[in-house]
C-alpha cells in the first residue's frame, strides 16, 4: 500500500502490481515489469511485490502535478515560482 511520491522508470522489480485507479479510474491492478510497462507514476499505490525505480519527475513536473495544474489546483505553486523568478 505504499504511495509512490514521484514518477519514475522501473529498474528492478519482483511481481510488482500497482493500483493506478487514482489516475485512470480503472480498479484493476497493473502488473509492471522491466520489459512490459516499466513506467511508475506518482500518486499510485503499490499493491503487491517490490521494486526500485529511477525518478524522472517530481512535484508539478510529475503526471499528477500536471493534472492538478491543468485542473487549476496547482495555481498556488505556480504563483510562488513566478514570485521567486522576480
């Protein structure tokens, strides 16, 4: 039931099954392996197995962050970044 905090690519896995319902709406667990569907997305839950990944995106750059930004939920973070640039 661990929550993935970042997007990444699976580099080592052992019978890894992920619940991607928070992003896709599908209730079926998705089996992940090195040669078949190695992408792991933030906001999803590990349901079975174990694995290691290389992080590719965090925060507003992750798939979950992009979705929140498109929905307008990430507006506060964008404003903070704009203020830092000034």
